[in-house]
């Protein structure tokens, strides 16, 4: 299996880089040259769920939706899909295992102890891709338990101008400071921002469950007090962002890859229309993708892939 993964990685590295079909002309900080994903394990029905939603998950439906997600992602970037880890029901949510900016990636110590075995195969894949890898677990291996760094990648939003780190039940202050240390020189420390846990316990698990970006100047955020508090805590207006406010929280999570947006195929028509209008105004391509079955396990679109610029 390891040999097969290595051969796949070498083939992807030799593949021509994808060019998006969008006519978007803004040059992003670094085009994604590859994505990493993972297959859904048979044990997925036992994955964690913090929001108390409907856990009546159809494994076959989740896999159909995930396959469609990967198919759309591969239209815009070569994608390596790693084998499932049956002993880790949440392993399909690869976003949480790594935070990548440019050619530097941080392997995280996930906030929930049961998930920490998911990261080693991700680390090995990144090394084979010649990514500069730093391991949060190794950096503070010799300090006491109270001082360790915790971080889920779903709490980290990189817009191209700022790295927002959401403090939550899965990401702590030490995790934020670790990101400052690693990416401070590249991004400047003032552009790495801790976001207070204003959304914790509000039916969202991570920062990116409630806010993602369309481009360097535009973010998606929910309507109402939740969105108001979140945008205020990010100081989004002062930092030059315009916000597209959506009534459906799940729709606030979108994947932006090389001038194309993968958005949640939600039932909320108002959210769909606002995303369509925003993408049209910015000359971004748009595809709606349904991952509602994965959402029963607290998942959003970004959870299922990691974009790399290697």
C-alpha cells in the first residue's frame, strides 16, 4: 500500500498543473498545485459529533457524496486520495491534520485525543511531496501537558492576507502561538490573528464551520448575532474584508481552488443566490456540491481536503 501511494504521489508531481476554467484574473498568493483527501472508512458511522444533530448516517450515501466532491475537486487540482484508516472513524476530515501555507505545513496535535493517530500518514505523504513539514507534536514533546499546543486545521482560515486562528474546544492559545512562530516571518506576526471562541457551542465545531473566504477581500459569514459577533471578533471590516452574509450557516463553508468555488448544495435558496451573485461579480467559477450526509458528523466542504502549493 505504501509503495502504491508513493507511485501515485510521483505521478501527481509529474502531472501538468491544473488551470481553472474560470475567467477570474486576480492572481492568488499561491495557486494550489495539489490536494490531499482520504477515503471514508467503514467505521465512519462512529465518527464524532459535537452538535447533537442527526447521527442516522448512511455510509453508502456519504461515499457517493464524497466521490462527487472529489470528482469536482479534481477538475481544478490534482488530488491524492489516501486509503481510509478503519481505526479512525473521522479520518476523512483531513483538513484538521495539517495547516499549510505555501510550501510549509504544520502537522497538528488534534484537539480530540481519539483523532491523533490520523496524522502520521498525512505527514509521510507531505514529506514525499517535498513539503517543508513541522510537527507540532515534536516541537513541544518535552513540556508538561498543560502547555502543549492543540490545533484542528478547521480552526485556521488563511485568506491570502491573514491567518485567522479560531480558539475553540479543539484549538488552544498555545496552538495559536505555534502558528505565529512557524508562519510569523512569512506572513508577519500582526497578520496572524487569534479569534476568540465566540461561536463555540453555537452548533458549529470550528472557525471555518462558520466563515470562509471567496478571495483575499471577501468572506462568507452567517446572518444574525452569531455572524455579527464573529466578524467583530475578526475585525473583518477594519482589515478590509467585505462579508457576504448568508442565512444558512453550512453554506458559509466553501472551498476556493484556483479561481473556482465549491459551495454547499444547500436547500436555502437565498444563500445559493447570494453565493452565485458574489461569484459572478468576482468572475469566479462555481459548482454546488452536496455533502449533507457528512455534515451529520459536523463536516463541511473544507473538512475533506487540504490544498497545497508545492
